[in-house]
């Protein structure tokens, strides 16, 4: 009898907890909203022009993808009230990482929606992936936000997820249930970075793309919503079953306290630490644009992306473009920092150098805006640093990264301080003189193409000329303000040899047409003083496929030429 009573009591408790959670779920909708962000207007204009270009090319699917990107994506966030009763919105940093403006929408069971625009980003934590937003006055909202749990969660404890994961491309409210599977999960940042992250709350409540920034809840009596926040959902374990992670509230509370009570006396110390990290990342013997990208403000990216992207495609090497493509595959908007960061490195790096020699020369300013002058490879470069959302970031840099409305001082596709232009990803034309050893002591030579693919022609008069096509490889060897571009080409030539034609007609013989396989090796030399102008020297060997019985075909050529890379 006692065993039955205990079993009955346990069933009642389980039913009561489930019923309580079910009844309270509708109340959670008043506190958890859909976060939408819009990007910097200049960035949107750049993407819209790219979209128009895709439509002109007939690439409708790509154009639709860009349209989705422009829409800004979505995530989740929830109401929080400080000790004075002021309401704020808490979400993940990555939900609003590139935001120019932010809005939040609350949806009721009836489908009625209330949207609040122009939320102000007060502060973000890149390290903990957190953000706090201020709500404009004049909106009907709950008197207080969600309560933070005042204790640690226990493994096996029942928890709930709330937010707006995507159903296709449509955010859809979801209230899920699960359990804590690891109360203090820690793990390395990546395969290449052993730095430990955490602790996180690992749990099994459903989390999908769009849940980021939403709360992880536990049922609690005595609070208006019926739930308390145990954490902020932020990560999903890929290739794991129900391995979801939330930032615990004690980490979140520390971030909030710091964000809502900033100490201006510490701003300069924070700037000095950021500048030290920035300079330290420049003094390494490798490309530094990925490092620079971490310090760019959202405004600097938006105001310079169009020029930087065009310059990257025209002048940057394959490694830079590949880095952009790799980043774009994971985070398209986040990848927009890569061209802008490369533009800075291209401006400060002397071609052919190893590690940059960078140091801080002067820091002046006050409050949340400072001018910083660096000495980089014996050249002074001025920059403007601003405290964006509580983090010091680069607003302008030198003469290439400028503010809105400022006139860029450098010519297109060339730097003031000695940039060279190669033929990668660019059109070129070339004209010169050729010695055709076996056919003629002199002939005109011309070629044109894109990158390492093109067409060429020799003209020694009406009795002999040749036209053909080629493809190949090029290696760029920068040497300060000069550069060598050794190359190797393979192709074919059609040769019009009048003597060959006459002999074939006289003997009335059917022979192979006058085609030759060509192999050409040589180099180009260029400088930064007239970017794009080059001189070249090449040797060509021909492997002729037609008969050699009637005359000597063209077997060798030596070419001296000059050209221009556009």
C-alpha cells in the first residue's frame, strides 16, 4: 500500500511539473523575441549591385541567395531587467555581429506580432559571445524581464529552450524540453587552437539555427514567467546527438554588470591592451590580414568594402581570394572584413618583406575616440580607433581605409608607397619583336589575354605568319618596388607558310595542316613607379605536326616585348 502511494505521488509530481511547464510556456512568449539585424547602408548597396550583376548574367539562384543575405538573418533574444527595473535585451554577439540597426519581435499564440525597432547595442563580449541591447522608450512590455537562476544547475535537471529557429528560411517559435547532460562542459576552441572554452551548460533541449541568443530555462515558482534563466544558448555540437551548449548566467551577469557600469577611467588601459595585441600580430613573418580583420569596426567595413573588394579581385594573390572564399562559406557577411583588412596590409607592407616592423609612435584623444600613429617599416601611418560596443576597433587607417565622404588619396589599383601589379586575375596586352631563327630574322609579335590564358601572333610578312593560343603558370617574385614574373606557357600555333603551301600544291599531296605545339618560357619585369607596365623576354620552341619535306618550319623564336596589365 505504501509503495502504491509513493508511486502515485511521484506520478502526480511529474504530471504537475509537466502541466506547470505547459501552462507557463505561453507566458515565455512575452519575454523571448525574434532578433533581426540590418547591415550598414554602404554594405547593403554593395550587395545590391552584386545582386543586379548576378541577375544580368542570368544567375537567378545566386541573386536570391544575396537577397537572403541582405535580409540580415535572425536569432533570438530575451528581456532582462536591471536592479533599477530598466529593461534590456540579451542575445549572442554573433547574432548581431555586423549589425547597423537591430529590432526584436514578440509573437503571441494568436499570431499577433509586436516589433520594436532601433535597439541600441550597448556592449558586446566577443570572448563569451554575448551582447546587451537597450530598448527605446514608449513600448508596452512586461514590467520586468526574465529572472536569472540564483544557483547552479544539476546534471540530469530538466531544462527548456525557447527561441525562433528557422523552418526553412522562416523563423518559427519553438519551446523545447531536455535535460542537463554536463553542468560544466569545457573543450578546445578548435583543432588548431588548444585554448579551452567554457564552462558551458551542455544540455539536450532542442536547439537549431535561430535559437542562438535565446534562454535556457528551468521551471521556478514565484516569478511572473514561471521560469528562470539558467543560460544563453549559443553553440551546437556538430555530428553529436543533442549536444547543445549555453553560456551560464554567472558569466552573463558579470558581462552585464560591466556593460551597464562602464568605467571611463579604464578606457585608455583597454585601448593600450588592444593596441599591443594589434602590433604584436603585425610583427610576424606571414600574411597579417586575418589578424587585422579582427580589429575592424562595422562602419569601417561598410564604408570601404566596395573599393577593397574590387582591389582584392584585381591585385591580390590567390591565397587572399581563397581566404575570402573560405570565410564566405561559413559567414558571408563576416567575410567582408577580409578584403578591407587585406587593403590595409597591402598599404603598409613593402613587397618582398618578411615580418613587418611595427610600433606605436603616438596616441592622442579622449573618451571613446583616439588617434593612433604607428611606425611601420620606417613609415608613419595614422589611424582612428573608436570604442564600438565596448570594444576598441579601427575606424580609419592611413590613406586607404577612410571614413564616409573622405576622398581616397591613392590612385586605383596602385599604392602610394610602391605597389606592383601582376597579371593574376587581370587583362593584359603585349607587343614586341621576335627573331624566328629558322624562318625570318625579324617579325612582329603580339599577345593578349586574361591571367595566364591568351592568344598570340607572329607576322614576318604575307609569306609567313602564325596565330595561336596558350595557357600556363606564373610565379610572382616581389623585390621592393620591382617585381619579376617568370612564366611557362603551353599552346599551339597555326602557321601560314607560303613556301609550304606552294610545295604542297605542286606535288599535289595531302599532308597534315601546318600546326605546331608550342612551349614558351620567359619572364616579365614590372615596377610600382608605373603600375601595370612591364617588359618581357621569352623563348619559344615549336613541335611541328606538319611535314618537313618541303621547307624548314618555324622551330624556335626569341621575343622581346612590352605590355600593360589592366
